[in-house]
């Protein structure tokens, strides 16, 4: 019965979630209403709609500065963030709709990144599931809960491509790959915005951080970005566009510069590309005081100029900077900006308030019963458990150490085994650590002896002896180690991405006991763990899984769930290899370990520790030779167009003893292009469940655009010539078939 209820819940979530999939267009009739309202508004009231302030929930609970309250009353602040829960939101909304002249309701924004109260895996972890339905469901539930707690706007999805694990914010995104990143961006927008804006469980999505924030030089947060337009358009830009094409209604600028101009004042990004090329009809918000920070960037002299640069570039709303509020009127007087620009920005913001239905019912997200029923409901927890176990990646499993047997005596070691506080990870919405299931709790009922061994940080090894004694006394050691949750996320870049403290030493000591050692990693980024990779018996990458951590990990340890996750980001051997990513180009001197004068290091191989797309299963899979139908004969030369898509078939067989799910990945390489092309690029994947001995033939369809790229003249199209199509279980172990596009 419980299961049936859960399945019905999932079916419903998808009926709602999967319909919207086109760029946002104002609903019929909206602009008439917006224009009628605009006609009544004073300049100050219009500027108020472009102003967004935070409340102080994070530090002092549900409180707001008196000055901001007055700003709401006077119409000088039209939007808030970090205010949530029904009672608090209702009170603030009441001020807006009862005490202001025009009764314009407020937007309420919040960073709902991987769950509101029911916390799901960090986004990088969910990306490892390669399960778009699961990711959409996670976003759907996050939005449903957040909208039940008074919120109507979330600062998600974060779609920044990143090839540098030193950057703490890799935990918030989908990893290094553009194609996977695009699919995940779409899934999240669908999940957040639901079937229709205006439903009580749908929120405005905010795609961030536009643009190329994930390419911060040296992985240092907020740092400058520098890259060619070719790389920008090819690797970094597509996920933002995918999110816009999926209907995202708002977009956030980034802190970094692009091509020498800070993103918040960058007209090329915000007007030329976003509005003119893509036809984006939603509104643009800055990141937190990023408008003010343009003074530090050194492209304008003061904050007033920052406002002018931003509005002229295409920014509609100022997050926390108070620049529009303080200076825009004066800028208008001086002719530095126009009334039309201010009207248009206000129009874009008001449109979304109408889309949400806030003018009909400003309290529509303020229903105490709904809040009570939705937050942390059994169905949401069950979904979190399922998404969590799908996000786990099995990195190593020597001698089939996993799954564990019920009869085994387990030494459960490590600082994270009974820890709750770290499990919800960074950017954890309104999640409570106390609601999390620990690994020890997940293993309740098993024969477990638990010893901490060491802390996550510091040099204290006094706990090692007890841990080693417990290990010697057990059949198998399960050791939980990782980063602290706050070691990734915003402003949390690291130069050393090994395990902090003496945790690695503890693991290596445990390995010396000769007992099988299963390492459970909890972290927000790829880690450098070559010693552990070499010495441990089994390794599970579990990221930060959220509320259901312990249950999901126990499901995998016990074999109740057979892991199927695959890495969305390369794991380096050493931080000196960073940035390291799978879709690199060949160079003129491709890697040759025998020859010094090739593109290599003298002290380390080029290969990563674990490549992109890598992950094992308790089953094993055998790939047949892929076969292509080459009915696709014409390249995109401008005159001729491809006749039909290329289809590639591959047989995959489960050669193991248990049923398992494999993520079958398809990569493409254009052998000779007018510009250099990556050695492989992901262009498709399918998840397939196979019983032991079962074989299935999968068909991949490559659409004409899958073979297109920015050619030498920056036009986007395919070129005649040979392409390798590669299929495999990760980005390195692939089987290849060659196809030819003709003139
Ligand atoms: C700064 C972060 O960069 C952004 O991701 C977030 O949405 C805002 N702060 C609001 O919290």
C-alpha cells in the first residue's frame, strides 16, 4: 500500500513536471494587465520593482531590518529573498498588499539548491545518477516543498560547467560536460517550474550564474575568467541556453568578468546573446551585490555608474546592492538611462508576478496545512532515498567485497559514521541535520562495532589504536571519510583537494590490517585519493546525499540496490593535473609516455585516477561492436542538409551474477575539422537494466545538430568527413564505429 502510494505520487509528479519545454513566452493577456499597472506607477515604484533585499533568516531567524520593512511600505522594495515559512512570508506579503499604494505583491526568492526541507543529494551527486527523471523529480519535490513554505522563486538551477575541482562551487552544478549539463539543466527547469506557473507548487526558476562562472581562473572563487569565444560558445554557454529553451523565467548574472567586462555590466552577454540571439523574455537579476562590485573590477568609477552600466547592459533587478534604488532616478535625469529601459525592466518583473497569479491571490503560497503536509512527507523521503542511491558511484570493488553479507561482523569507522551535521551538505535550504539518517542508523540491525578513529580535520591520531583494534576484530571494515560540507560551495575553493586531516592516514592504516576495507567518501568535489584507490578494497563515492544518506548507503552496501552512478567529473591523480577533463583536444604532440617531447608531465602520467563517466556495478557488462547505419550522407554545408539522422546500434550484455543497470554512453569525434575538435564528446546516453545473462541492443539516434560545431568562421554546422562514434561504459573504455558525412 505504502509502495503504491509512492508510485502514484511519482506518476503524478511526472504528469505535472514533464509538459513545459519551450522558451518562456508571456501568457496571453498578461501584457495588457502589466501595462495597465505600469501606467499607474510612479518612477520610484517602478524602481522598487527592480529592487531585491534579503531578510535576516540565516543569522537571526525570521527577522527583517526595519529599513527594508519601510521600503516595502513605500514601494521602494518590491522583492525579498531568504524569507520563508508561511507565517513570516504572509506577514511580509501583507505589508506589500495592504500597506502600499498599489498593492503589488512581493516575490520571495531563496536558494533551493537540492531540496527545501527534504534534502536530496548535492547537484553534483545527482548528476552522477545520469538519471534525468530522478533529477527532475528531485527538483519537483524541492519546488513543491519550497512553494508550500511561502516561496515562489528559487535561485536554481546552477548550470555552470566546471573543469576545476578546486572551485568549491562544483558541488552545485552538473560537472564538466556540456551535453550532460544541458540535459540536466532542462530537467531541473521542468522540475522547478512544473506544468504551469501559477500552480501552487510551481516556482520561478533562476538559471545561474550567467556566464562562465565555473571557469574561474585557478579554481579560485570570484576570480576572473578568460577564454576564447569559441570555447565559451562550445563548452560554457549551452547549458544556460538549454535552461532558457526549457522555459526558465529568470536568469542571474555572475560575479566574474567575461572578455574583460564584468558579467553584470556585459551587454554582449545580457542583450546580444540572451535577448537578441535566444529571445529570452524573462527577467535578469544580478548576483548578490555584483553590481556594486563592478567598482572593484575597475570598469566604472562609482556605484551610480555601475547602475547605468547594468541597466544599459540588460540587468532588470538589483540583488542587495541598492544601486538602482539610490541612483537610477538621478541617472535618468542625466540622460544616462532612459524611461523606456526602466519601464521595460519593471514590465519584465511584473509579468512574472502576474504569471505566478500573485495579483489574484498574494497569499497563494501561504497555506499552513499545505506546508505541514508537504515538508518532509514520507513520499518525499522515499524519493530522496531512491535518488540518493542512484547518485552513489562504485569506484572500486576488488574481490567482490561488496555487497556485504548479513553474517559479516562490521567495524564501522571514521568521523562521518554517526555524523548528522555534515550530511545535508552546503546550500541545504531549510534542511535540518537532525532529520538525516546517519550511516550507523542505516546499518541498524547489522553486526556493527563503531569507532570514530579521528576527526575530519586536525592532526590527532589518538583514536587510531581503537579503530585498528576494532578492524582486527571484524570481518570487514567500513570507513566513512570526507570533506566537511562547508569545504565546498560558495567561497570554498581549496588548493589541496585531498582528504583533510589524518583521514587518509587512518584509511591506509586500516588497509594494513589485511581486512577488506570499504571506503565511503562524502565530499562536494572530485578528490585526490590515489593511495586510497590503490590500497582500499572497495570505494563508494557518496557525495553529500542529504536526509536519507544512511538508508541509501545501506541499500548499496547490502546489495538491496546495485549501484549504477557514473562520475560527472574527472578525478585527478594529483592536483597538479588540474584542470583535467575528458573532452580535450589532441595537440600537435599527443601524449606518449615513452617520449619526453610530447604533451605530458615528467613526474606523472596524463591519465586521471577515474575518468569522466566512470562507475562500476555489482554486475559486469560487455559491449558489442557498435554498428552505424550510414544513411546520413550530407554534411551541413549550407546548401545541402543532412538527409536523416545517424543511428548507431550496440549490444550490451550483463555478464555478471546479479541484475544491474548500466549507463551506456555515446561519444563523437570529428577526425578532421576546419578547427581542432575534442578527442571525444558526449552526445548521448541510455540507462539500461539487464538481468544476469541478458543482452539488449540499444539504438542511439544522432541528430544533425549533434555533429555540428563552431567552424573556423564561427558559423555553426557540420562538415563533411569522417567521424568516430564511440560507445562504452565510461569516456575511456569505448568501442568505435566510423561514419562519413559527404559533401
Ligand atoms: C550569492 C551566490 O553566488 C548565488 O548563487 C546565490 O543565489 C545568491 N548569493 C543569493 O543567495
